[in-house]
C-alpha cells in the first residue's frame, strides 16, 4: 500500500510526531489512521522511558495568576536550555501552572506523600485511595483541559516529543485570604 504525503501530513498535524515516524506508523498500520496513532503512542512511551533517568538541570519557572485572586508557580526542568526555550515546553509549563491554579494540589507525586499521611488516608478511604490521589497529587490529577489524560501523561507525551527528560520539581499555589 502506498502512503501519500497528504496522509502523512494529516497524521503529523493530529499527533505532532515527526514526518518519518508518521510515515512508518502508516506503513506499519497499512494506512489505518487509528492503528497508526496507537503505534505512535506506544513508540512515544518507549522514547519517554529511555530519557526518564537522565539529569534535568535546565528548564523554567512558570507562573499563572487568575483574576488577581489565585496564583501558582511551578518549576519545570529539562535537560537543555534549547528545549526549555521551545514553544512546546513553554506551553507545557503554562498548562501545568494553569491546572494548578484551577484545581490545586498538596503533593507532586505519590512518593512525596508522607508515610503517616498515606497510612491515615488508606485507612480512611480504603480502596478509594485512588480518588484521593486524583484530588491531592498533582501528577495523578486529570488535566483540566482534557480529563482523559493526567498531568503525568502530559509530561510523558512531552518527553517523547522533545526527546528529553522533563521533571516537575516543585510548585506553590496562593489563594487570596487562605
């Protein structure tokens, strides 16, 4: 089956993947766009896993203030200054800061929850602990702009796309009167 340039371009626009990745995905899926997207997703996760252990010392601090009443600041790190200056990285940082202001969180990851607090919450919620994680752990929260993906998923997608390790280092959220 011949893969047209228009099909490659359309898949690239939908997914943001590279031209050759889109072409290979369409070849592997015999032109089926849905299967090609799944192929790209699986490949992207593998790419993200490869970069996860690498040191991330560059990045940026991003803030978002909503109506002068609620604000948030995050530190998002990556491996190189070059990636930190890309529009994709800046958009990711802005999206996470906006999410933080909109939803709020107490911890970055489940690993950051103190053992005493975690034990109390497990006793309190039992099997419903996952819901508590979604409410209080930033990486586990469904993204406010697309509830199908979590903040961790956004970062994983960015790792795959940008080819670098990306780490959410810290955050702070301020709300007037609290």
